[in-house]
């Protein structure tokens, strides 16, 4: 898997959009960008993934730059329950997931 | 996505005991499952890849004789921590791979098992 770099932490106000950045400058052509999150004492939860087009689902939006070297996960209206560690992972089909340290998002009331 | 059930959610036992953790894929036939371990304030570390009907593939540094993995059916993988010691205390998490062939699908995780060895 390509290495990803995320800031260690960020916070945002409840109800506002949370924009979580990720750098993956060495991503290869067949590697997707995946986002998972882990709420304290639970297993990770899949959020969204994409290859090169922007993606949106009921949880979040994923914006991938044209050169695919970075991406941003957007939680449009953050709630207190979105407080978690968010992991950005680049990996190809049938390859193993390598978790980094992730970014700790704290949503404040 | 796949629904993954992990049991037990937590266990406390004495040093030297063997502990079995079950991971079930409730709605997906999983040929591949993964086992991770997570120590406090650290990220998930992959321990092994569990393949249905064949031997598991262990990551470097993980003792296969201590962490026994059995994946006898498409819906169940078990991890047995043999002769557990306090340093084995950790959060153990399994996942199911949704990928088949060359498709790229997310992994779906169980809720983890917190193991405490006294």
C-alpha cells in the first residue's frame, strides 16, 4: 500500500462541515483511497472509497485531486457522534490494509 | 456491506489459559478474513490473513503456534490465543474482505474482543 500522511488531530464545531485531509503522493494507478473511522473501543467502520472520481454517500463525500496525490473526506454536518479516529488508506485489490495513526477528529458542542 | 459478528466482546482470564475468539460473517460468504491486534493508544496491526480451507498467512513477528487460526467454513474464523500471558492483553479485531477476484471492495470489521490476562 502507498504511504498516507494525515495531521494528528483536528476539531470542528457541531453542525459544521469537517474536512479531513490526506496526502498519498506515491499512490499507484490501481490503488483506491479508502476511509475508515474508529470510535473508541469499537471496530473500524467503513466510510467511503474512490479511485479518481469524487464520491458521495450517506455518510460523507470524498474529493480526490486530479493528480490523485491527495484527498479530502468531508463530513457535511458533523455531530458529536462523529468524534473518532479517521484512517485514510491507499490500497489495491486483494491487498492488505495498513493502518497508520489516523487523524483524531473532535467535534465540540 | 457484510455484517460481521465477533464473540466474546470481552474476556478476562488467568495467565496460562487459552482463549478462543470467534468471527462470523453473517450475510456474506467470506473466503478471506483478517485478524488485527490493537494496543492502547496505537493503531491496528495486522496479525494474519485467514483463508477458508487452507492455512492462515501470518505477518512477520506473529507466532503461528501461539495464535492459532481456523477458517473451516465460509462464515466462521476463529483465533485461539494459546497459553495467554499478560503481554497478550489487547483488543483483537477481525474483518471480512468483500473483495473477490480483482474487485476492490472495503473490509467490514467486527466490534472487537478486549482480552485481559491477569
